[in-house]
C-alpha cells in the first residue's frame, strides 16, 4: 500500500484544525472551573500538535528524499497512534522553547501519567503494578495553577507557530495546514487566551513586530 501524499497532507491539515479545537475546548473547561478535564484536553491538543509535526515531517522527507516503501510508510504512520511518541515529537520540535524539566517529564512518561490521573480515580503504579498502599488518585483535586501553566505553554507554541507562518519566517510542508493559518487565526488565539509565559513573551512580541 503506497500512502497517497495528498491524503497525508489533508490529514495534517485536519490535525492542525483539531489542535485548535481541543485547545479552545480546554480553555472553555478552564473558564468553567473544570480544571482536570481542561488539563486532559490540553494534553490531547499537545499530542495532536505532535502528530501534526510527525505528518509534516513525513511530507517533507517523502518529497525531498523520495518514498522509502510500504514498510517504512507503515512504521511512520503507525507512530501517530502512540501517545508518548506524539508528546516526545512535540518536545523535540519545541526543544528551544521548553524547560529541561518539562522535556524530562515528557520523555520519562510523566505527562502521560498526569493526563491519565486527570481523568481516572485510581492508585499509583510501581514497576507497572498497582500499589495498594499508595494514596488514592483524585482527579477532582487538580490544581488551577497547574492547568493554567499547561494551557499557557501550549498556547505559546501554537501562537508562535502561526506567527512564524504569517510573518514568513517558516513554511509548513502541509499545504492544507498552511492555508488555514493567517492573521485572523493569530488574533483568535490571542483573544481566547491572553496569558503568555515569561519564557515566550519576548520572542512572540518580536515576531509580531516584523513587517
């Protein structure tokens, strides 16, 4: 089976749209004080952005290096269903903008655990076995500050990606994704979430000043 590049391109475009949808839904939940669900959706949006990067990389290498055959296509595409792989791709692509601590949490599997703990009541695991003596995991106790930090981190990355395209600093390999990114989307992202991290605000403001 030779994967059609146009289908991958369309999938990438839809994935980017889904990033925005999940991100906006997480903000709605945050504003409704449903913090655990907001955190869960924000991490899903982060994963979708990681998936977008994976599909975009696939398009780039397929067009520049040539196709590598059905087996390679299958391995690459199958990875978009791996939650940790999507989180790691997000971290690797945004390494310059993320703290070492957050990157280590992702690579160590901590973000996936936090995502699950935001939804399900349970007990912690030790060596992949449930610790019956451990403290009960209670998603109802998710910290507002923790969720705000997660949403802000993701909003910064989405906003910067869109500004890079609008200001022609960067171009995407997915034509379907690039065609939906414009100044209206940038303004929408800023209007739904006004917070920015100290780590990103200078860089974002510099991008906005470019002609």
